[in-house]
C-alpha cells in the first residue's frame, strides 16, 4: 500500500507541472506549407496579389485592397506547372509571370487584372509573350521609365548565360538590350531605364563590378572571393551607386557610394554598434532617397533617414509588438504599404497599411491551423567560447516548464557559412514542445558578424568551431538550465558533421546525437570538388586544409570523425539519402557496424529516393518522427507516437536494421579486367551541366567525343567553364575499355600519363613547374577519366549488380577502388528525351571525388543524366543532362 500511496503522491506533485505543459503539437502542423506567399500591392494601390494553390498548382490570386481576403479570386489558372515568379508593370495594367512549359523551357506571360473571366473559366486569359520552345526566362524587374516594359533574361542563344531583353507587356514585342557574351550574372539599371552596371565572377573567384557602355564593358571595382561587393541602386543624381562592401581591411560590411567612372568609394554608413554587417538598405522609388539601413544582430535593427517613414514604421511596431516588421511592397504614391510581420511564435502575417488613415488591415496568416498559443519564445543569448570569443546564440525554452535542469538539444546550423536568426523556427518549436531547451549557436564562421568572425573558423573544424558548441552547453549547465546528463546534438550537412564531431571528439558531453547528411571524412568531402571549379577548391583549402601537403593530410585525418569513430560511445542516429554522392555509404556502414559490434545504440535511416537535402515531405516527416522518438528514448523527453499511415509506412521502408549492416572493407581488391556486354560506339555526345549553389546557378557546356584511333578507342571530353576550356582525353583498349593513356589540359596546367604493366608514368605541369608521375597502380584501370560514363554503360547492368574497379587519383598519385551498384531503374526525362534508365551509384571508401548518381539508358546504354552534390561547396548540386 505504501508503494501505491507514494506513487499517488508523486502524481499529485507532478500534476501542476504536467498541466502547465502545452499539448503535443502535431509535426504536420509545425512543418506545414505556408500555403500563401509572395504578396504584392499594385503600383496604383488598388489590388493585392499573392501566390496560392489553385487546383493543386501554385497560381497568382488577386483581390481589391479594401475587400475581405475571402474575396480573392485566381488571376491565373495554370494546371500543368506552377507560377515561379511574377511582378506588376509600373502602370498597374498587367501582371507578368513565368512558368515552366516543359523540361528546360519556360515562358513569360501577361494577364490583365481587369479583364473579364470567360464563361467556364476560372481566371482571365493570359498571353504568352515569349513563345519559347527550348529556352528559359528569368524575370529581372519592371522598367521605371517605360511602364509597359519588363526586363528579362532569355537563354535561347546560350543556355548558360541568358541575354538581356526588354519585353513589352502590352504587345509582346521584345528587344535585345545586350548579348551576354561576358558571362554576366547580374545587371543594374538607373532610374531612366538604362543598364549601367554589371556583375560577374572572375576566374580567380573575385567579384567584378563593370561599367556598361554601348560597345564596351569596363571593370571599375572588384572584391576578393572572401569579401562582399553588392551594388544596390543608383543615387538620385544617377552619378554614383549604393553598394554593400567590405573590401580590404574593412571588417564589417558597410553601405558605400561607388563612382562608376573612377572606381572610388565613399562610406555612407557602417554599424554604429560595430557588431554586424549591414544587411539591407531601403529606398523610395518616388524620390530615390535612402530611407533606412538595416542590421541583423540578435534582432533586426534599423536606422532611419526619413522622419515620416520612421514615424509610420514605429507606429506599426506599437501595433504589432515583439514582431520583426518588413515592408514587402509599396504603392507608387507610397500611400499603401504591404507589411509582413513575423516572430518566434508567429510564422507570418501580412497586412495592408494605410498611411493616411493610420490603419492596419490583416490580409492573411500563414500556417493558419498552427496553435500559436502553444509555441515557445526564442531568446537571444551570448556567451564566451574557449578562447574568449563571444558567441551569439538563440535559446528556446519549453513552455509551461521551469527552466531548470532541462533536457537540452544543440542544433548547429548547416553551411557552415550562414547563420541562424530570431523568428519562427519549426525545429526549435518541435523540440521545445517536446520538453527540451533548444540551443542554436552562431558559431565562428557564421555570416553577418564581419570578416574577422568569419575567418576565425579557418582551420578550426572539429576544434574551436566545436568548442563554440561545447562552451554553449557548459554555459547552460552553469546557469542551471541544462541537465548535464541529458544533452543531445542534432544537425544537417555541416551541422551533421558537428554532431558526429561532438560524439567523436567530446564523447562524454552528449547523451544522444542525430547526424543528417554530415560528412564523416573530410578527405572524402574535399575530394568531391569538381576539377572545373578551381576557385571553390582554393577557398575550401584555405578554410580547411590543403590535402596536397603533409600538414593538410594530417589535419584532415585528425578532424574527420570517421577516424575517431572507435571512441564514439553515444547513441547515434544516422540519416542519409542513397543518392547523396557527398556521403560515402561504405564509410557510414563501417561506422554503424562498428557501433553495433561495441553495443553502442545506433539507428540508421537510408532513403533511396533522396540526395543531399531531403525534399520529399513524406521522407522528411518520417525522419522527424524517428528523430524525436530516438531523442526521447535517450533523454526522457516527450514525443508524438502517432503518424499518418503514409509516414508510418515510409519510416518502415527507409529504416535499416543495424544488425544487417556489414562493415565495408577498405581492400585494394578490384576486378582485373571487367566483363562487358557491349562496346563503345563512335559518336558526339553533348551535355548541359548546371551548378546550383545558394539560389544561384551557373551553366557549363560539356561534350564527349568517342572515336576509333590506331586500333583503340579515343575518348575526349571538353568543358567550357568560367576559367576557359578544359580538355581531357583517354585512350581505351578495345574489348576491355582498360585505360592506356590519359592527357589533360586547362590553361597553364597539363597532365600526360601512360598506364602499362601495372604502373603509371608521366608528368604534371602547372605554371611551368613539372612533377614526375611514377607509381604502382596495382592492375588495370577502368572507367577513369574521359569516357568513363560511356564505359560504365557497357557493363552487364541489372538491378542489384555490383562491381569494383580501380581509378588513379592524380592529386594523391595513388590508386583508389571504386564501388559501383545499380539501385534499380526508373524513367528519366532530359532535354534529349525520355528514357528508361538504370540508376547507378558510384562511390569510393577513400574519396568521393568520383561519386555520382548516373542514369544509363537501357536501350542505348548511354549516360543521359549525372547528379553530384558537394558539401565542400556549401551543398552545391551539379546536374549534367544529355542534350540533342
């Protein structure tokens, strides 16, 4: 009876605490789609437009400014593809928008918002202004001087570099402003509509600002690859341009005025508190005056230069307290503003502000079903790291629970060259709702705090960058917030590396860890940088280490969690996408098997349809369900036990039983000569390669030529890159496709090497300096250098087929074993057509430099698509597709 009474007393004591905790919030609500986005007010102030699904496809909707939001109607009624971007013409007569019309094709459309809706239709008729068949459109902006015109980039001449056009929204007539033969990435117009400046990336990685004249382009300013120089708009006199810059010895990015004639700059403003880079500057389209500057510190700070604007803005802040306020759109006369407001417990609200009447009219709230009252507050904190460096972080504490002795979750951001900001964060809210204190540090290397703070991370992966997390945990423990026996870490990409490094290098600190797509081996990560992106390679070598040096190799080995995995004693969950070439599955399997053999709790999720970033919602929800249950098991937190049937099924499908994972063996065993079912075919194969990084894209033209030469196959690959044309040629033995010779040339660098009798002999020449190649390769080489993709197509590919073969690493002058596996087949569409294809994964336990997912057409056995993802380039994705 005493046991029962004691239990009852405990329940009574806990009742007030349990009652104060908010109910579990469904994951589907926390991570739900915003549903509505991209709101704009028309230049005449009469209409509000926004993007929202109609019949399952994103379309533009419209309503009168003064009518209820429920009165909104579709302005477009696209069903085959979503509206990707849109804008109003300056005269408010048309809404122009871009949508895809097939693979690698998009067009610019215009719709009159006042036009009648035909009988049986859902929206007014739209007009195709560009009528492109095999090209794409980028919408740059609306002309201020000619209200009918919009500026657009169209790549019908060069797929990689769109030419600049002006398009008449009323007539559809388009006029070429300038051919983009200088590889320009951005254009800047003055108030009269004349293009005056351009921006591009030089071969060195520097950013160049160029003065544009009718027949010439002249460089007037540049900044290094590790600096900032971003033109914003011309001053009202049209003689100078506002720019955000931190060139040279300047630490914090500031607002400057650049004279395009002389290249000289004058500082307008830098952070008065000397803490943050300038983040933005606001201007009046009516007067061209500078209205305010903005800085992202712990919270946003603004400094106003227009008293009337400041008074109105501060009035809005009094009506929407504890919110970050942004002005998304302003009518031409500046009478009506479209205002966005968000906060830590508010994902987003949009209002119309009437300046004259001083009224705020709510238009919509995103994620309307989310229970705001149950969300937890996010607070900014600061603490000192191991070397005294001050670290900014955000702490979200569970609602309804005393902030003492809490289970704590550290979530380091990815990148690592980005930052977390104050506001609604679904991950923080999920785990705070489950009872955790959530710490999100902006460790050294995070952006926005100046060059000194950014550069403080150089060479500090796994050391001081990791200290910044460790000292954050110690800070929370010292103030009584965190229970030192219940601290976990969860992260994705670089954050995944930090989670792995945390349990490998500080094995007593964490009680659980979740790694999502984190690189185990930094040598593997650096090896994934394509040879054609030398500026990025140099940047990574500066930020981490140079693997070509003895010191660099030692550094990379020491900082790689893979090499310290034997010290891991913390329960670990590993999450990967099978199509993520950046992560070596062989290395992951080895770590998982090692943990299992040492009885360390380990869980393993592997999604066959995902790459580096998980994009399918069902996979994302399944991963979150598993992660919160895993953390609750080891930290005694709460978790949502149920899930939708679809999510439950998917979680079962992507869960790998650690008992069935075999440790990969790093053996130098590979087939001597491959068994082929086909031979190469002479031909000329063109590919379109796209690099996507941070919302920006660059294109490269590549081609492979297969021809017979002196009784052998000669395979030549040519690539047109920002650094010039590179040529890679290989001589292959007929019948076996074993590599006999390889020659490469790009700029001042060249490689010539022969392979025979199990040895490599030749030379590497860079900038006039030669290096001799003499190495034992251990046997025949296959699918190495030019023609490798076509050679793979000659193997007896079938679902589940595996093959190991040798490549020769020209950087390390060593042989590495490549592992090939066929992961089923699927239908794939590329510019050259639609194909039934084998999905082939290539990996190496030693390096990811040649890792990729390759789609080999079943009928022709030709490679039609290749996808490579590189964390070394901040999660850059390279996609190559066969073109006609």
